[in-house]
């Protein structure tokens, strides 16, 4: 059984979708959920679904091996970032495969400070004709790891940032769990 740890900072709709996707799969499970925000609704979502939760303190994550040791003791095979806003430290990158989802077609609209509605606002302001998602491996720089998968959606001149967000969320829900499964097991992404 492969074990996945999810790192998230916000409300957790992607995290919940991933937890539900793997719930009855039998070959992988969501072992735990880590958040750097003790008030994030993702913690409540995880608890309701029976997933152990942990709060990440910046000092212990960035400057010690406490988190690496904990993840190894739990037998975690993969870390999935689902709306996690801190840069991942080198010791985690060296010890685990880590993937992230970004709400745009990287390399456009990536980097520090580009997340959530900030991305969708920029796409509308710049009159882009498409947006989408990028799932990528995590390295030591924001949104610059090797791309695993992208999916696109059209952006019309009448779309508001909220409309783009809805389209992008649908792509996230449809593709992210399947790509996680492919990373773990080498299955073809559908």
C-alpha cells in the first residue's frame, strides 16, 4: 500500500477530492494531511474523512529534520501539495517525491505570490484566451519543477476571474487524482 501525505494551506477542496478518490482504491491511501495554517478549513475536511492532521511550524519545517523524520516514520511514499503556499525546503525535496498543482499553464503566471485568485485575475487582466492547470514535480523554486501534466480550458472575453476559477477547479478535480495515481503506479493518465 502506497502512502500519500497532503500539504495544504486553505479550504481544501482539492485535498478532499484526492482523499475521496483514493478512499476505496486499495493500492494507495491518504496517510495524513499537513497544514501551515491552524485555522485552514482543510483540517476540518480531513478530520471528517478520518485523516490524521498535523500543523507545520515554519521553524521545524525549514530548519530541522523533524518533518522528514515524521513522514518517514509514517512510511509516506509521496507528498502532494494541494494549495500549499510555503516554499518546500531542500531536506524534503531530497527525501521524497513531491508534486504540486498550479492553477495556470506554467511557465506563465507562476512564481512566488502567484496563487489562487491572483492567478485568475492576472489571466483576465491580460486578456488570455486560455488557462488551465499544471501538475509538476517540486524543486527548490516556486513552480519551476519538471511538468508532469497540463490541461487547458478556454477563457472568453466575457469571463470574470471567478469564471476562470470555476473552469480551472473542474480541471483540478478531474485530473489531479489520476495524475497522482500515475506518479505512484505509472498508469496512463486518462
